[in-house]
């Protein structure tokens, strides 16, 4: 028995001893909440009194007993038995036979006196203890007799114990209060269990296994120390085979982007359901008017307006004071209403009470609640919540409900709640609305689906266009349809930067023909402008085209959403043509200066902006705005957290990390994107995530893994150019320069057809030239290298220029190669392109060695190798190591393994892990993903030669 109950049992035993030893009879009322194991205490006390020879009687009342006169007294007489009746005295038998038929109003005090005399006779023969459990359900006649008895207890060696649940149905409250006011009566309250008692309970349940302290404290907290709730919670954990520990059940995210439920979340949810089941059981024993108030409040949920609830019940708010107080006492509502608002104690409790409404009444009550809310001027979203709970509506309600759901959907979309908007639209479409209203609902549904399910959005918008006749509405539908088409083709960067020309042509025609809204015309033009060149390839920057672009961009102020989208479109076009990056960056700065629009338009604007920033080498800004792709769509139960923007955002973050030389971060982001893209609506993005992950694998030297990933991406009918570029690198590394050349040239052909000449997306010219050099076709390689360098210089970003200079050095003699590589290093030195800098340093070291400059070679190789180690580029580290040894350099033994080989990021994460921080805590403190932390720790374990974090502190301390 728990220490709290031991103490309370000792008090009862003390009262029993006092009543037997001449101190006079007494009564004890134990007032307690439900679930406090009062019955277990009373049963234990009764058993101990029986062993002590006190002849106890245990009376257990039930809820139905409150309506049966003398029900408790009949149990009492049965418990006293024949031993209470002296020989020759028939009063006991007569009373026992007469009591079931007695009517309290007909007998009154004479019956009470006769019962008292019978009990007096029994007590004189043997000391007695009368224990009544659930005394709150005792019938009125029995309660009045117990009050009569307590007033005379001082003359009897008798103890009366009454157990009362104060949060249950309490019809006899006044009579119990009258008993409690008597001089012979004492009161007691059962306390919740302490944390110490909870720990003992858990340990007994787990057969002696020692639970961890956080687990015990959480279980104690969520149950409030109520032993019945605590025991049931622990039983659910045992049945699920879960240990008494508080570690997370699973890490990571679901396919819909929500974080997986932790063990603590699981425990809280189960505890809330246990309490809700207990409270609704108590509610079922309340009077009808109390239950009706609870169910009506549950219809409206938290924050229900008392006036509306009262109106729906056909009464006034002042008439509900009594039932409201009962709901607070029973534990349904938090407190008496403040400001006329009602609030359930937990969401689970609200759901449980709602489930008690009979299915046959549910539809009618929700319709009435929705109409009443509408009459009181409630927001459409609040009214619509009731309509979502109804499967079928009466035909007379279709028009009204459809209008409410449409307005609710518009409000939800404006707030960014795209998932909820889609729910409202789908619910309204189930009622088969008229063609005009159906078209508007389809547009609303399509707009909500564009960022998260562009395939479905396109279907719904196409159907809407077949029904719409108003030019303005058609223009809006076409605009959203084109957003859907662009995002649906977002399985590569080139597909988003240069969408299909047929869509662009359709938009251009519509923009000029019948679109009345000038801002919508601008937004249509923004997409149409990205359709690529009208004909032929465009590998140079045409001066007239640039002048026209400058004039068009200068006319756009960037005030409205359409103007900002058009500026981003101009910037994308400029970047694709590799015009000077300053032009594109200025346009992007203006496009991002205002508040970005929501939905598909926001995703496109931010996507283009991030790509341009990344191509231009503005990696920190690009990383910030990539996060904005998901932030543009709010996170919450009614919001879409994932969808295409989230997948693309993680792919872009992986690309940015790769450009910055953080291979661990790049790998982690690409893996997250791949995991999120497994959803059924996002299957088209699988190619994007596969190609991004394959690019990283190629850098890491994992060519077989990269080739395997590309098989799926290249097997689709419209395989993207960038995928071919990655495969070309795999082929080249595998010793197939001819295959690599073919892929590079095909990649270039496709990109050129799209009007994308910028090497920041794919340096296919450098790759093709390298393959030609290996095939001993240097004369053919030279024009490709020259063209690549010219375009890179025109674009002006350091990374493409540094790479193009390194490529050009392949066909130069030692002196010319050294000049080009020194320029490459100088340009890359102060950029964020650490991978490019490391490769140029290592390549310059190799060329220095060939030119007979070993000192310069060793210096460059050591610098390049150190930078490659920081990036986690083991392939380049090994190559530099071999070149360093070949030119007479020495390498410290700890450089490639041991604590000295850790990069600054790896050491920082290792030290935090050794200090006991979890991966989640480390990720939050360093503002990185948990995947990044995991990848870094994997590298740390390999370099230190350990299997896990338990040996980290010792291994790191050995070098202090």
C-alpha cells in the first residue's frame, strides 16, 4: 500500500480504537475525488477490523440506489445478519421483511427509532463498524436515518465511515453536509500520490525494473498523482511492450512533414484519454439537463459562447448557472465561464463528450449549431467546422451550406491554411452544386492544392475552366493552373526556370485578350516571360535583348504582387542567359523587398530568387530564403507544412550546402527531401531528390550509388538535362570518357534549347572538354573551354569562373596552367565556394610539382587537403595526400585519423555529444538539422575508431 494510504488507514484505525474504548461513537466522512482508490482503502480497513473482532459491515451503494428507498439500509441489515438478533426477539426478522415495502413518508420517525433500537441491540452484543462506500449515491431515506444515527453516536461503541466521491453525481449533498456538521463527525480527504509513491507503483508494475526519473515524473504529472489513472497509464505502457524510459519512440518526420510522436507525447495523449473516459463516465450519471449542456458545448468546442449555447438549448444563460457549476465539479469544464466563454479541460475530453451524442441526433444538432452561429455573426470558418462533421445535408440546406463553405475556404486560404481550405471546398462539392458555384469551388480547391498537390490542382482547375465564363475568373483560374503546371514540372531546376513554351504562349494570349485585372496580367506575364527563347539556341548575351530587358524592368516598381513576380521572372531570365549577375541580383533584391504573395505564386517567386542567389554565390542569403519556401506556407493542424515547396526547399538547401562545401549538411538535406518526396502527390519530385543526392554521391566518390540513383531519374520520358550531367561525371570517373562526352553534349543541347547557358547550373562544357582531353582530342576541347570561361566571366560569380579557369588549364603547358590556376585560387579565395577552392589548390599543387616547384606544390597541396578535410571531401584528401608524398612532402600521422583529423564542425559537435547533449539539442544550438549532426558524428566515430558516443569523452580527452 502506498505511504499516503497507509497514513489514511492509520487514522481510520485510530478512530475505530477510540470508538471501542469508551470515547464514544464517531463518524468519519472521507471526501475524495474519483480514482483515488477510496474503495481499496475501505476494503482494507474493513478486513483489518474483522481480524480485530469488531464485526464490520461494508455497504456499497450504486448509482441506481438513489431512487430506491431504504436500499442502503437493506444492505446494512443483511450485513448485520442473524448474530445481531437476540434469542426470542423477532423484531429483526420482521424489520428485514418489512423494509423493502416501507414508504418513508408513511413511517417517518417511528421506523428510524425501530432501526436504531435493532442496531443498538447488535452493538451491545459486539462492537460494530459500519463502512459505506459511494455514500453520495445513498437513497434519501437511508441518508436521513444515518443522520439520525450520527446525532446519537456518543452513546454507542460504533464507528461509521462514509466514502464520498465529490466529483460524481451527488443528489444527496444536503444530507451529507448535515451529517458532516454533527459534533461526532470527522472529515478526511484522500491525497494524490507523491512522486515517490508513483515510482514505487511503476517499479512494482515493471517487476522490480528501475524506471528512469523523467518517465516517473511525467507519468505522475500527467495523471495528477491519481492512482487509478496512473495504474491504467502504466498498464497501457506494459501492454505495448514499452520500457519505463522517456526516450523518443521514433525520430525524424512523417511523410506529411509532421514531427514523429515522441514517447512523452504518447504518454500525454494516453493519459488525457484515460481521464476523458473517466470524466465522461461520471457525466453519464448526471441529470439530463447537465448532460445536454455538456453535449451542446462540445458541439461548439473550446471557447463556446454561453449565449449561443443557451439559445440552442432554448433557455437563458442565467438558467444555466447550476448545470455549469456541476460540469466544473465533475471535471468537464475548466471553470465557470469567463467573458461568456466555455472551455473544456482537455481537447480529448471535448472529443469524448462529443462522441456521446447519439448518431441519429448528431447531424441535426450540427446543422442547428451552424445556423445559430451564422445568425450571431460568427466567422464563416467557425460555422463551416460544423458542416465538415456532417456526411450528408438535406437538399434544402445545400445552397446555404455551399455559400458558407466557400467563404470559409477563401478566409482559410487568405490565412495560409491550405489544407483546411481544401477540406471546405471538397465538402461543398459533395453536395453537387450548380455549375457556376461548382466552378468557383474548383478554383478555390485548385488554389489550395497548387503548393502541395499540383497534379490534383491542375485537374480541378482544368475542369473549372470548362465551366467558367467570366473573363476575370477565367484569368485567375488560368494563372493558378499555370502555377500548378510549373510546380508540377518542378522535378528539376531547369523545368521551373524555363517552363514549357505552350503554357507560356497560352498565358501570353490570355494576358492580351480578356484579363481585366492589370496585376493579374502582370503575374501572367511573369510566367509567360520564362518560356525560353522563341527559336534556336542562345549562347551569347544579345545587346538588344539586354537593353529591352533593362527598359522593361525599369518600368516595374515592385509594389504589387504581380510586379514582384515579374521582377523575379526577369531576374531568372537574366540568370539563365548568364547576363551580368549584378543585373539579376538587383532585380531579385527588388522582388524580395515587399511582402511575398502566398500559395503557388509565393513558391515560384522564392524558388526563382533562391536559385539566382545560389548561382551568383550569395549562399548565406540563398539559405535564408530557401527556408522561406516552407515558412511561406504556415505550419499547424489546418495548414500544409509539406508539399512541393518543402521538398524543393530541402533540395535547394542541399545544393547550397554543396556549393558552400558542407558535404555533411548537403547529404542530410538531400536525404530529408528524398524522404518527404515519397508522398503519393509528390512522386514527380522523386527525380529531383534523386539527382540532388546523386550529385553529392559523385563528389564523395560513391559512383556506383550515384549511378543506381540516376537509373530511376533517367528512365522517365522527359529525363532532365542536369541528370545527364551527373551521369556523365559517373561515366568519366568509371573510365568511359566517350559515354561521358555523349551525356555532357546532350545535357548542353537540352539546356541550350531552353535558353539556359549559365554554367552555374551545369558546367557541361567543362565536362565535355575534360572528356575530349582524355580522348586526346585537345583541339576540340579548346573552344568548349574558351566558351565556358567567356560565359562564366560574363555572369561574374566566383565559383563558375574559378572552375572554368581550372578547366582551361587542362590544355595548357605548366607555365600557362600555373597562371590560370593561380587566378582561379585568387578568385575563389574570398568566396564561399570551398569545394572549388580546395580542388583548385590541389590541382595547382600538382602542376607546381610538374613544373619543378616542390615547395610551392607542397604548400598548395597542404592547404587544399586541409580545406577538403574541413568539407568532409575524403576523395580529394586522398588524392592530395598521394600528390604530397610524390613531391616529397610529409604528413602528420594524425592528419587522416584520430582527434587531430576532426574538422572544426566535427569537433564542435563531438564535444557537445560528449557532454551529454542529444542530437536534437545539438542541432537546435547550432541551427542545423539533426541529419547533419548524425552525419558529422558518423565521420567522428570513423576517424576516432570508436563505435558510439559512450567513448567520445575519453577519446577526446586523450588529446587535451
